[in-house]
C-alpha cells in the first residue's frame, strides 16, 4: 500500500510541475501513441470477451474485472484504422475518462516516459474535424500522437449539453457574461460553449494553457482591468505546452489577473485534484462532463464574484 501511495504522490507532484508520464503503445504498424499514465488503472493481456448484440463495431466486447463490467473498445477502429485481428495477443489499457472506466484494445504496449507538457505540442493546423489527434510529441526521433479520447467517447455514447435551468445571470458590466474556455479537445471546448451559451454567456476559446495565458495578456494590453473583458476562466488540466495547473499559477502570479476566478474542468481522476486546486489557487474543480453540474458550478462561482441572478 505504501508503494502505491508513493506512486500517486509522485505523479501528483509531476502534474503540479507541468510534467506528465506517458504510456506509449501501438495500434499496428510503426506509429506510436501515448496516454497519460494518471488515467491508467492497469494494463493486461486481453481477457476473454463477451460479444454485445447490436453494439457499435468498435466495442469488441465486455469483460468482468474487479467486480465490475467494462466495455473493451478497439482504439484503432475508433480512429479509422483496421480492427485488431488477433485480440488474444492484444493488450487492454484500462483507464478512467469522464467518470467512466473502459478498456482500450491495443496491439502492443511499449514503456512509460516522463515528459514536460511544454514538449507536448498542439497538432498542426489544417488536419480537419475528422482527425482524432489532440497533441503530438517526439520520442526517440519519432512522432508520438495523443488521441482525443473524449471525442471517441462522445461519438460512441453521445453527450448532452442541454440543461434544465435556463435562468441567466446579470453581469456587472455593459456586456454579456464572458468566460475564457481553455481545452485541447475541440469536442470538450464545444460542449462547454454550447452549455454556457444557453445561459446567455459568451465564450472565448483557447486550445492550451499557453494560448490561454497569451489571450489574457493580450486583453490586458487593451485594458488593465481584466474584469471589463472577462469574468472567469474554465480550464482543462491536461493540455499540450502548458497544463491547467500551471495556467492557474501564472494567473495568480500576475498582479492584474490574480483575482480572476478559475474553475478546473478535467477528466483526470484521483483524489489529488482537490489538493491541487488549493495548491495552485484555483477556485473550484468539476469533473468532466456533466452539463447540469458544470452550469450550476459556473453560476455558483460567478455569484461569489458578485454577479447576481436576474
């Protein structure tokens, strides 16, 4: 037990220092992919699977593990590659995303590497909406892709952005309430945007923490009173170039930004999140993705700032 706790504590420090550990794997062929180790619960040889009638083809079956039933998704098929033929020789990465546990079927698992988020880059522009790449990096002189798992899950099970309470808040400025939304997943950004627009709020979008900081600094060039331009920041944690914890730290270090409310909104699991919220000075943490919970949390955060319900 002590060893497990030591490992969790070590990875917590990595997250707080704009670092991460990637588990490298392949889906057939030479191309390698990566997944944040903090999301991984275990890696196993593919167990016997039970087929599901009328299931999406990427769901190769279900299995029972540790007293629970989980779906096994062919990760290659999910991003447009050929299905894994011999699943008995394949591996399953059991991971938790957006409050659910699922297994990702891969052909091979390589190793774990320690990296800085600044070494993880935003994908090149012009890839189009059909790609499943959320970030890229280089390992041993070769390109490693990070897959947009949130996009895969949204396509598989669907995500509703409808909310029941459409009552709106009244801003203190002569403009709509405006929030900076920072997330490397285009699906996640649009989910947040659609949710908050129902409340009459505007969203300024950024793809990573570095772009989020630059956006805020550009706003300060126009007006040093940031409250005239933006009311709060909603940020993912895992992002290329700069993670959400470092983004929050940069905001708190800046004399003109330090009072800006920050809500961290992430699919990362683990009890460390609440401790990290306090450590970096964020105001609130909300797990992804529940539109009702997100909208209520944003309302609560803005009311604390003095924006009252109309």
